[in-house]
């Protein structure tokens, strides 16, 4: 079947699924690039550099490392290190707030992909139900039609189910990937915050 025939067979539901597909693909590409750019630096290497500068007493150099590193955990460390000399509770709370802010940025639009992945199949099935109902209505109006006519009608109706699956499967895979990436970022941020508190405690002593 050509694209026009697919659209004609699926009707309005097919248009919705195509819109779902385009929207989902745009988010997947944007999030993938965002995560890739913010995961180029490894946490261990970053914290080693910060710890080395702090051991020398170069707080300004450690701050520069944080500012020049485009990762969520660098933003968390920067928030804590900027308050060097303040009470530990204040520093800890500031880093916790920064973790929350970064999580919000990391999870941006990921729930949309998850929603598309979980609903696209049902929308496709809805289109199939409408298609089958339309096929039987056409048969009842014409007053004729054998098994081949029924089969052709059902075959056309199943197009939306196939389209729904084609949209849902990549979306679900992408959403699971996003969840795993965000969990990894959260772990790195929490470890960096903990290490930062230890470094500041040693610095005070």
C-alpha cells in the first residue's frame, strides 16, 4: 500500500499516529543529544581535579573547573563550592536543591515519550475498531459481500494497529533508556555532593 492508501485506510487515527511519531522522534533526538553532551566528562576524573585544586588551597581554580564542565554533577559541586566557608547544613541544602533542579532538567519531556509509548497502541486499536465497524456498515448498506470483502475491510482496519505498534515500540525503548540515563546522572550527583562535603570538611580542618 502507498502512503496515501495507508492514510485513507487509517483515516483520522493514522494522522494522529503520524503526529505522535514525529513528536516522539523530535523529543528522542533532542534528549539523546542533551544527555550525550552532558556525559562527556567522567565523575571520577572531575572530582579528582577538584580535590587536587582544593588540596592546594586553590578554591578559585576548583570553581573554574566546575564552570567549564557541562555536566549535572558539576553544577551541584559548583553550588556547594560557591558557599565554601559557610555552615555545612547550608551547603548540603544548597546542593540538594541544585540536584532537584538538575533532575527537572534531565527529565524534561521524557514523560511525554513514555505517554506516547503507552497510548499509541491503544489509539491504533481504536482505529482498527472503527475500521472494522466501517467495513461491516459498508457491507450492510450494499447488501452484498462475501468473505473476501470482509477480509479486505479488516485488513485495511489493521493498518492503524500496525502503525500504533511502530510508534509505541521505539517510544518505550527510548523512555526506558532515558530513565536509565537519568538514574545514572542522579547517582553521580549524589556521590559528588557527598564527596564535596567530605572535601570541605577536610579543608576546614
